[in-house]
C-alpha cells in the first residue's frame, strides 16, 4: 500500500500583484520539488457551475507522504514566503487527499 498523497490547490490570483506571484512561485516550487512533489495536473478554471466562489487555477501535486506536504508548509523557507503568498492570492485553498 502506497503512502502517497495528493495536494490539491484552488487559487484566485490577485491580478494586481503579478510580481508577488512570480516571486512566490519562483521560490516555492523548488521547496515542493525538494519534498518529492510531482505535478499531476494544473488547469485554468473557465467557469463556475455550482457555488459562489471564483477561482483561477486548480493544481494537483503528488507527494511521497502526507508529512512531506506538511513539512514544506512548516519550513522556515516557506514561512519566509508568506508575505508574497498573501499578496499574490485573493483566495488560496490547499487540501490533502488520497
């Protein structure tokens, strides 16, 4: 039985903060890759069918374990990116699944 877990990200970008998004992406992607993440899918959202929330992007990444995901978010390197993340996204939801 595999311990692999997926991380699902729903994001509404702050279009006025492209530089913050670029900085956040440039520095967070290596953290996820170093934790063993593999990109499964990334899609732009065209239309909301049910619900009031609008999002721009859905991303799915696979990690070797649940703890690998948590370790990234708990790391000092990731915490240093929080001001950029907070500017880059109007809304950001991150989920762990099977």
